[in-house]
C-alpha cells in the first residue's frame, strides 16, 4: 500500500483508491455513474469530475491518469492523517 509508485501505477490502469477499496473506472458500469470518485474526498478531481467523465477519459486520454494520480495521492495523505489522529 505505501509503495512510492502505487498511486500513479494504479491510476495508469484506470483505478482510483477509495475507502471501500479499489474503484475500477474502466468498467462499463462507470459509464453512467455521475457520482464523484469519492464523495468524502476534498481533492479537486472529486469536486470537478464524475466517475462517468473519468471513465470516458481514461480509455482515450493520458491526462486522465494524471487526474487519478492526483486523487490517489490525496487519498493516501488523508489516510495517513487519519492514522495519526488515532495513534
């Protein structure tokens, strides 16, 4: 989980990190899902893009991997912050 390339590698494969696990945005079910990647996330990707929008981009545009990387890094930052609060 804390591999230095994990957020970007998973993003290149069209996968977002969410509290429930992995969200595979390349699957056809995402084409009609207009929710944010993670409704609890405060990153700009979750505030500005829906799952359906990213689904359409991830298969055609390399820029989508950058957006998912941004989200995945923010997810890991929030996870670490939450762990510090508990500890």
